């Protein structure tokens, strides 16, 4: 085992950001099931907190702790469902365009590719200290009335956007590594997966909103 591979196995949380393909390849035979589920659950919690903020859940739930508890419980469930469906779909669609990977490796790769989204959990600490419950509300009077807080708020938004973009780049590269093709084909497999899900998404929207 080379020194670079040892380093990636030792600190994949760091090397994944700069060398995702090599890190994913190194972690495929060295990822424990318990480790994979921790990644999945933390990913789900991060996504649910983002959704709670984007959907202004705090307008209806005045208790920030309740929002966090709900995000943890529902996020764990969401993380598992998302991981299972997404890894299965990109495995299938990748096969259609010449991929050679297997389902087990794809599940591991998708779990690790969520590291950037998991890292966003760290950003919640300073954001809650600075903005408090306003992170979950449509109205932010304390933030908008304070120029310093407003600048910091937009700074966090910029960092958040960069992390999300990097998440998709890492995911495309991870899919490509498992299937043995380019990151662009990894992106194509994601797009094909979305097309497969589109009828179900439309059906659910029709049921919920009667569109």
C-alpha cells in the first residue's frame, strides 16, 4: 500500500475535498458498515436542517430545539432512503452508459460523497450563535437591522453555495470512479436518474397540491 493511499484511508474527510477519485478508490475496501451508516445519517440531518431553514419552519415552530430534534429524527430516515435510492439509480444508469462498477462500491462511494454536506453541520454552530431562531424564519429583523450581521449572513450563504457545488462535483467524480468513466458521465448518470424519478415527483406533487 502506497503512502498516499495510507494517508487517504487515515484522513478521507480531508483528502476527499482535493482528490475525490483516489480517496474513494482507497476507501472502497476499507469502509466499515457502521462508518457508512454514520455518514448517511449525518448527511440526512444536514439536508433536513437546510430544508427547515429554506422552508421557514420557524414561522410555525417557535422552539429551535424542537426543530433540531425533528431534523435529527426525520433526517436519519431521509438520509437512509436517499442513499439507498440514489446509489441504486446511479448504479443502474451508469451501467446503461458503459459503467463497470458494482452496487456495493456505489453505495460506499455515495455515502462518502456526502462529506461536504456533512461539513455544513459545522457552519450551524456560528450561524445559530449569530442569528438564532431567525435561521428558520421568513422574517429576520435582528439580522437585517444590523449591517455586520447582514454581511456575515450573506458570507455564510456564499460559503454554503460553494460547498453545495463542490458536493455535486465530488459526487460526479465518485460515481465516475466506481463505474470507471469520467465525471461528466457521472453527471449524466445523475441526470438520467432524475428523469427516472420525474414521473414519481410529478405524481406526488399532483397528490399534494392538485396541480
